[in-house]
C-alpha cells in the first residue's frame, strides 16, 4: 500500500473572510503517478482545524489518474469542459461526491479539457491502488 500525504498550501485560520480574485490566480503545475501530462491546481482555502480544502483543478484533454482512493471524502463540481470518471462522463454543472475510501479514476477525456471545483472534508491524501496491485502480481 502506497500512501502519499502531499505538502499543500499553508492552512489559513478561518477567522476572517478570504477572497481569491480570478485575475490573481496562482496555479501550481503538478504531475501524478503514471500520467505524462501535468494538471494545474490552485488551493483556494484550507481550514487549519478540520483540514477541509477547496481548490480548483484543471485537467488537460487526455489527463487521467490511475486507480486510487483517499481516506477523506471529496467532491468535484464541473466548472467547464467534461470530467471523465469511473462513474461516467460529467458535464458543466454536474457534481460527484466520493465517500471516504472509494476507489476511483478521473480526469479529462481525450477531446476536452476540464476545470473542476475540488472540495475535501479533511486533509488531502492519496493511496495509489494500481501500484499496490502491480506489486502483488510480481
């Protein structure tokens, strides 16, 4: 079992209103396991007490994660493009919520970029299940 708890943006105490202006976006490019394309992400808010995070993620056409799960629940609201998931294709305005521990794959189909609002109920972590399966077969 491989678990990766990523170092993410500094938690902001939730004592004051926080505004993120679209004109001042600060996207971070990152690569994930077994995908040659980078995704772009911007953490909008992170609650230091609960670990709740709200971010935007941009998946370029053809980007897809390998089978994985999280110990936290999380949802994705499609802002633009189409989101390809293990549950089917989602269009702008569609929303998917994954409970804690659900196995999933998601990204953008080959013909469409996708931007989502990504919401977690706790600190982000990821466990890659494909790597675990490959290891067991050897």
